[in-house]
C-alpha cells in the first residue's frame, strides 16, 4: 500500500486469538497488540518482541522470520479474499 493510504488486516477471530495466546501467553485477559505493515508489504505483530530493537530492525529490513507473528497473508487483498470466501460459503 502507498504511504498515506489505509492498510487492512482481516484475520479470522479464532486464528487471531490462537496466535495472540501463543505470543503473549494464556494468563492474560487483556492483550494489547501492535500490527506493523512494512514498506515491503509485510505485516507483523511486534509487541514484546524477544529480540527488542534488533528484531524491529530485522522486520524493517525484511530479514525477520517468525510464522506465528507473521500476519502478511491477512493483509489487504489477501485478507479480504479470505473473508469473501467465507461469506460465499455461508450464502451458498
């Protein structure tokens, strides 16, 4: 997405909750999450990264890898496409 335009992250609720539990633990009742969209059109959950500032720089540079924190497949067109498929199945 171009700067100044909105990005959308469309994640199924169950998957979002499952990933946040894996990232932040089960004991928390309230979880604050930070989803970053990079200039490389990647989407990452960045709150409480274990590697701190170094991991944030890796995310920025496109070098970070963690499939649980990677929400890229839910970003913009891909996320909307997933929602559309689910809606079509419900109406069929």
